[in-house]
C-alpha cells in the first residue's frame, strides 16, 4: 500500500514538474508576444 502511494505521488510530482515547465515556456512566449506588440504598437487596448 505504502509503495503504491509513493509511486503515485512520484508520478504526480513528475507530471507537476512537466506542467510547470510547460507553463514557464508559455509565460516566456506570452512575454515575448507582449513585448513585440508594444514595440509594433499595433494593438490598441
């Protein structure tokens, strides 16, 4: 039982770290897009 719980927690941690790196990548892309928009000033909000 304890081994199964440990494996499950390990799997979730791996998935969490993958999601985290995906989010960091998305954040960088969003920041880049916003920077480009500000430079081009094409989007008026």
